[in-house]
C-alpha cells in the first residue's frame, strides 16, 4: 500500500509538471512552486523512511532505490539553487546554467516504472530483443548505404530550389530553365551521401516521397521548334537578360520543356552555367532523370525499408513480449500447482494422523465389557484373536482339499478323509 501511495503521488506530480508554460502568470508560478515543495517533501520522506527501515546497505543494493535517491537529491539541489542563488549575487549567466538542474525533475516520471510491473516487463523485453533487433538494424543500415550511394550517382545532378540564379558575368543558372514544381527541395536531395541518407529516411517514413520520385523521373519532352529550339532559346535568354521580363524565360522553358539534356546545355554554355560541371568535359550535367529506373528503385526501397524490415523489427519485439508473457504465466501456474499439492498433502497428513489416533483408542474401549476388569477383557480379547488366527489357518487347508466321487455312490468324498461309517 505504501508503494501504491507513492505511485499516486508520482502520477499527480507528472500532471502538475505538465501545467508549466513559458510565460506563466504569478498565480500559476506560485501554485506550481508550492506543489513542487510538497512533492519534494513527500519523496524526501520516502527516502528517509526507507533508509530507516531497510538500513543504508540494503537500501542502496536496489538500483531503483539508487535512482530514487539521485532524483530526490537533484530536486533538492534545484530548490537550493533557486532560493540561494539570488542571495549570493551570482552571475546571471552562471545562475541560468545552474537552473538547468531543475530540468532533471522530469526524471520523476520514470519512477512510474517502479510501480508498474507491466512497464518493467516491457522494458526487459526490449532489452532482451536488442540482439535480434541489432541484426535487423544492421541490415537496414546496409540497405540505406547501398541505395544512398546509388542515388548520389544517379540523381546528384538534379536541381534543387536553393540554386544561385546568376553569375556576375550575366550567365543564368541551368536550373532556371526548369519549372518550380520540378525542383527538389534542398532538404531532400542527393547531392552527397549524408543528405541522401536523410532523404532516404524521409522516404522510408512515406513522407511526401512521391514528389521526390517525380523529380527523379523527368525525361525530355518533344521540342516544339525541333532543331531550331537552341537558337530560339538563346534569343529568349538574351531578351530576358536585357529586360528582366519573366515572359521570355517562360517562353524559353516552353521551347525546352520538362528538362534539358547534357548536349543542349553544352550548346548553351555561353548563356547558362552549373555549380558542378563535369570534371572531364567541363560541361553541365543534364537536369533529367530516368523514369523506369527511378520508379523501380524508389518502389523497391520503400517496400524493403518500410513494409518488410520495420515490420520484422516489430515482429521480433512482439515475439519477445509473447515469450515473456508465456514464461510469466508458466511460472504462475507452476506455483499454483505446487501450492495446491502442498495443501492436499497437508490435508492428507492431518486425516492420517486422526485415523491413527482413532485406531489406537478404539480397541481398548470396545473390548472392555461391563462388569469385567480391564486385564480380563484384554485377555479375552487376545483369546478371540488367537481363535480367529487358527480358523484362518484351517480355511485354506479345507478349501485346498480335492473332492473325489466314492466308487459305487454319487456322494463326494474328500481325499485323505475316512470313508463313511469308518
């Protein structure tokens, strides 16, 4: 009951801590401070009572008691800093750093695990399943690494929405020829392995992954002007640079719809630039992707990471939890069987003892006839016992004697017995 009362105080304390806000009113701050003092007094009294009842050696032998002691001491330290820090005229910066200790009051919420056996079993299950979950996590990391390297090679050239529009020489960024909806978010790109891994994690959570795949599936569409498209785009870019009107840039995007190939960008190298040109040729890479490869790669990765490996992790955790529940129920059933067997054994022993006492007392009471001394009754009783023994010895002999018909008569005669009349 004492632990249940402390658990109720812990839960109430968690609810009161959730009432805190950044800019609280004076009444709210005073209420929370008063309640915090009350809870610190209760939890401090718990530590004192347990130290007095269990003695320090036995008290500190439990890990939960060590955790309780540390949390209570940190709480008292926070109160001391709040009340003494202002009187000592400490540096405000140092005082703010010391008040960070108050944050550790949230550790009181973890004391609920001590009162809830089910939560403890769940934590033990998670710890026991770390080996199997670790193997699955290593396989998942390997999948992320392989797909991450592959996406950097395939889609590292794609444009993001944080590109630099112009150079000082007046050349325009190649990404300006793309529509805004075809650009990758700069938080979800494949420029390097680190960003690729973050993007793949975002895809594995199914967070807007279709737009990322769409940006990687761009393929050049038909050119309205055919072979004259490059010359028209050059004229439109010149007019856009001279006037700054977006209509010329929009018309240039229409002449080279969806995306531009490396050959087209190479022909426009006097008008456009790229941040990372090809190291061998010095030309700008294409702004296009590949529809078939992108659809296959992203669909495979999403299925493998989200629907298979993560579900396998959940299956391992559920299996460990079922095993823990089965072991717990088996131990309880074994204990109940032992208790029932022990109770039945005690009951049988009591019955056997009572029957032994009754059999020891009954002959002496029954054999004593009224008006006879106890010794004579006992002697008569012994004589009756001897007569019964002699009768039992004679019965097997009579029963074992064979029967034979006497010649000339139909009356049976026992072998070894004298004939009639002799």
